């Protein structure tokens, strides 16, 4: 039986926070979007939700400085995390962003899955691999989106997807890899299907893993 698709157009902004202490109640299910500052994260969120200005886009990478929360339905939230790497900002500000990102990933109980965005022309950089390893060790579901897929012809695009799928097998069965283009709409339908399924999990933040 197919999972009913969520209407991502119904999303609305909840809050922006510098750290988890300023976020609302840690309950329900959150799926977070993360990636390097130039990976096209904001554009991907806008394409998925069909809201042009849901997430701020800029010619200057690294403009997402806060943890941004959006709600689809009660208890089902999208999270836009600060970009990592690249951003040309003062070191103390970059360290502050990294601390905020790390704290959210490690301590937010409602976080159930991570959408990790990478430019299809430059996938699997060191920080991307660190994020994959951390998410895998935390038993999160992981969707790698290879963004800006319109920059490659179909043949090379398919080859990169296959290469990244092969490379991420080391992180276990929880990793999915898809090509994505916010400009052409490539992958939007597939991401909608995957995330809708992940939001249907019956796990709650209060559930504790059973001891083996």
C-alpha cells in the first residue's frame, strides 16, 4: 500500500533560532536539511514546497545563519540548518554556526532523518562524509540529494548517482541517493514520496530503543 503523499505546499514558517534552547517543544518528527553553504539547500526547499521565498536564497553562500523551523502538519516539521564549509564569514561566526549545528544534530530528540545536499559536480567532500558518518552512527534515515543535476547531461548525471550510491554503501542501508534540480524540478516527486513515508513512522521521541 502506497504511503499518502503530504502536501508540502501547506508548509508554514514557525521560528528561527540561534540554538536548540530557543526551539519549540522537542516532540513529533523533524527532518532536517543540511549541506555545504553552496549546495543549493534553500533552492531545494523552495522547490519541494513550491514556495519561492520559503527559504532565503542568495548569490552569497552561507546566508542561513539560524536553525529555521517550518511545519507541514501538527508534529511534522522541516528544518533548514546552517550551511557548513565555504561561507566567507569571520571565524568566530563560523564557529558559532558549527556549534549550533552540532548541538542540534546531537541533542534534538525529534530529529528522525537528514537530507544531505551536495552539488552533483562536487559530491562527498570531507565535511559531507563526516555528516554521513555521524548520521549513520545515530541511526538516522539519510537522503543524499545531488543538487544542480541540470548542470550535467543525463549520462554523466546517472554515472555520478551510481558512484555516490556505491560510495555510501559503507554507511549502511539507511542511505538513499537521488539526483535533484530545483531549476528543472528533477527529483521533487521522488523526494516528496520519500519524506512522506518517513513522516509516517510511528516512533515518538519518548520511545526508547529496546536493549538487545
